[in-house]
């Protein structure tokens, strides 16, 4: 009669076995990520954009000013990378806030490749 190899006797496969622990993949998968983009326009005040970046993206005043200037000069910049749900929430927050203050500021999201 054939004997099973010692480490294979407890479980048929995978988890917990010292001989296979490093080979088995954890079943977690990283979620797709989305870039949140801020677009330039000719009317939204610079200070308002700086405030948006501080308020909704957790930037310091210096970081926010720098990113605002990048958008002002280049037309667009990535202001954060998030899961779909969080990116959607950020875009909504920025668009609502801009609309309530009657500024044409635009914020969008796109899938990160
Ligand atoms: N271009 C705007 C101005 O000159 C400033 C601005 C910066 C607007 C960034 C939008 O996403 C923006 N007042």
C-alpha cells in the first residue's frame, strides 16, 4: 500500500499547509482604480480651486496651490486616484460645490490603465 507524503495528509489542497503556503494566491484582488481629473476654465477663481483641493482631496495649501497652477497652465491634472465608488463621490462633491457657488469648474474621472 502507498503512503501519502507527510505534509499532504491534513488537507486536500492549499490553505494552512506549510509546504504550499507561499505558492497559494490569496483570493483578494486589487480593485480597478480611477483617476480624478480637474479641468481648467477661464472663470473659476484660483482661490476657489485651491479651496476645493484642500477640502476634498486633503491637500495642504501649498500642494493645492501647485496643483491648481498645473491645471491652470496645462489644462488638466490628476488630483487623485481612487476606487470607482470613492472617485465617483469626489467628482460629485466637487461638481455640487462648484455649482452651488456658480462656478463652471469641471471634474471628471477615468479608468487607470
Ligand atoms: N484658469 C482659472 C483662472 O485663471 C483658474 C483655474 C485653475 C480654473 C484650475 C479651474 O481647474 C481650474 N481664474
